[in-house]
């Protein structure tokens, strides 16, 4: 006897599509409910609202978003596609705010985001770290090995900062200067000594500057020195890559590192990229742990560590905090009181986390800024000559490689904090202007988000107060503020380093323009300003000094790309810059399509 007759089988087959459709319908209804709920809450804000069906909160969407570019071309309804991308200010800048105002809400099923384009509001969001905190979900990318000064909030951040701040000191900047000069000199020798005659694509420049950044980080952070050409080849026993090779792989593949970092799979289910990523994560953790162990042993034995590198300074500060805690504990036991004091030193996991965070935060930022400065310099020969005047005045015919940091660097750059906070003319550097102007237009982060602390916070935007409920993101549109004509004039979208110069009409003395409060946030603002700010400035100046002391840059008309003239090459360079995307930091999408020629002076 048949288990099912024909009618029963037919009914079961008819049910299959319905069963398959059920989870899809359920998901649709659930997301629709959340979208409506969030929309109702957003209306209470009293600001314009944009509704989008998916957003960067949906990590699955980020993986497939590139397959749906056609949505953006749909009239009226396609607008939401461009706002579903965390880096949308990179392309749209201040334009949406001209239509919707300095504050508007983006509502999606997984959350509400308030986007602000007001310098004063942006300053408050970056400065008031106790009331406006970093969303943990956006900063867990830094927590691969442990919590750190970049990712934590509140009292934990204060504890990390007390240990981390002493690590960034003049001894370290001296090492950054010397190593940046050495790496840049070797890099240029390799590029100009090749059969290509100094012709390099922006993709080549991207690779070179990122390798240079890895080697500078390796030396200045961990005390490990490498030659530019051979650093990737020195593989110790038991490791799959050299230290710089491991660090370079990790930082160039940050998305796979984040996705695969804590994933556990049986070996038979893994693939080559997964295994390579897991091996690199293991090896870098071992390299960093070995550095901590060695430095601590040297410090405890009275050797004082390696002094100049960040790891040594970090361990020294941590050991000092540990001794203070032990002394306090001893007094508490002896005196019968004072218990319950918070631990001030960092655990080994936290030390590891901070060393990793310094690498992640410092790798793509300076290297990326250099990558964007090169095409702008190549199409603006007058700026190269302008900078060359200062180089000649400072160095003459003496190679920068033999220069002294203490006497040379103060004549070439200055700390951004001095520029922002002091309201009197100071000596300035053309390198400062180039870096500030490049960061203004093409900084590493188009925006930065915060959460309201407690049960919500009030934020003044323009002439009105907004009450921001708990759980709502508020994002400062850096690229909007940095290019808003209200603050930067009619040429706000143009790269013009000279805009930073103010000339006294009576004396003719030139000084750096002090931006109006909050209109320039290249390194963020307030107590949580980037701790590696001066590190970045020293490295940037050293590389450009080395380059422009010996060479000039010209646009390269690449025949294989159909370029026939220098004008074609100029257009290609600017198109490569404009065709940028956000992938952890701001990057050119197709740097291989344009290039420069490095020409001896």
C-alpha cells in the first residue's frame, strides 16, 4: 500500500513553496515593523527624515551592496542606495545638508542615525567623551587581541590614556623622523633605479607607502628595524611570515581579519585565504607578546627598555602604575583602610590590544594621506616649487637623511593642537599646509559616530536643541564640514594649500590660518584627539622632504590606458582621486588607472 496517494503528494508539493516563503515573509514583516517603529521615534526629533530599507548596520548588506549599484540610477526611489553606505559623505560631502539642513535623521530597520554638519555640534560630540561615547559595535575591529585606548569608554579610557600618553614622546618622534627618512630614501632609490625610469602608478605608490608605513611602525612602535626591500623576507623559525610581512598582510587585509579573526572551523571546511589569515593573526599575536615579554624583562632588570620605541615607553609607564598600585595596596593593608581602589595598570591582554590598535589606527592614515597628496602635487607643479623653496632654505645641498630631528623638524612642521588653540601668528611649514589640506579633502574618516550617554543627551545644532535618546547614533559629517562653502569659501572643494596662509596687510608677515572652531577635525578634537597626531605629522614631513629634495613629480601619460598627452594624465589622476571609496579608511577605488613620473631635480 502506498504511503501517500497522488492527491496527498500533490498537496505536500504545493506546500513546499509556502514553507520556503514563510521565513522570507517573516523577515520582511519583522524588518517593516522595526522600520515603522524607528520612524515613529525619529519623528519626535523634529528634523528631516530619510527612510532606507537597509543600512550599514546590516553587515550582510555590506557584503553584497556592490551588486546593486543600478538602484542608484532609479529616479526618485533610488536615493536610499547612496545612504546605505557608511562612507556616503565621501561622495556627497555637504550637499545633502543644503537640502535637509545641518541635522537630519536616516532611519533604517536596525537603527536611527542623526547626521550633523554643524562645527560646534561636531566639537561637542568629539570633545565631551563622558556624555557622547564610542559605539562598541563600530570599534570592535580594534579588539582582536584585547581592549585598548581606541575602543573603550569612560573610566576605562582614562586608565588606558594615563598609560598610553607617555608612550608618545619626543624620543619616539626622533625615531619616526630618522626611520621615515631612511625608508623613503631606500624606496625612492628602488623606484628611480628601475628600468621604468621613475614611472609609477598610484597603485604602486599605494603599495610602497603602506610598506614604508609598516616599517616605520615596526621601528618606532616595537624597535624592529628593516630595510625597505628586505623586510618582508626575514622569516623566523616557526612563523609563516616575517614580522613586517605579517603586519603588512594583516593591515592590508583588515576586513578578512575582522570577519575571520574569531571564527573557528574544522580544518576540512577552511580555504587558503582563511588559513593564511588565521596564521597571520596567530603570528602577529606571538610577535607582539614576545615584544612585551622582552621589554618588560629589560625594564624590570634595570635596563630601561629600548627607550625610543613606543612599546618600551608603554611598558615603563605600565610598570610604574603597577608599582603605585602595589604601594597603595600595602598602605591599605597596613592602615586597615582605603580598599577598593581601581587597578590603574594594564593587563597583558590590554597591552597587546593597545599595540595592535596603534598599528591599525596608524597604518592606513598617514600612508593614505601621502597617497592622496602625490597626485595633487603632480598636477600642481607650482606647489612643488613653493615647497622646494623651504626645503632648499632648510637643507641646502645636505641630504635630509643626515639631518637632526630636534633642529630640523621644528622648522618644517608644527603640532596641530598649537595651530588650533593658539590665536597668534606662528612660524609655519609648507608641509603642514599640504598635510592639512589633504586631510581636509581626503582624510581617512568621512564621519565619526557617537552614542548619547545615560538615558539621552541634548545637543545644540545651529540655533536649536535636539534631545538625542539612548541608542541613537549621532555622526559628525567630517567631509561635509571640511568642504562647506560657509566655512571654506567658493573654492571649498578644490585642493589649495595656500588657503591656510594669512598675510598681514601691514607687515606682509605670513602665518597659518586658524580655522574657526570645529571647522577642521583632521585628527578629531578634544581629549580623545588622535594620540598619534604628531607621529603622523613627523612621518608625513620626512617622506615629502626626502622626495622633493631630490625629485619632482609629473603626471604620467600611460599609453596602455589610452593617454596621449599630459592633460590626459592630469585628468586621469584627478579621476582616480575622485573615484574613491570607504573601506575601513578612505581609498582610491582604481589607483592602477593613473600614475606619475618621478623626475630628478
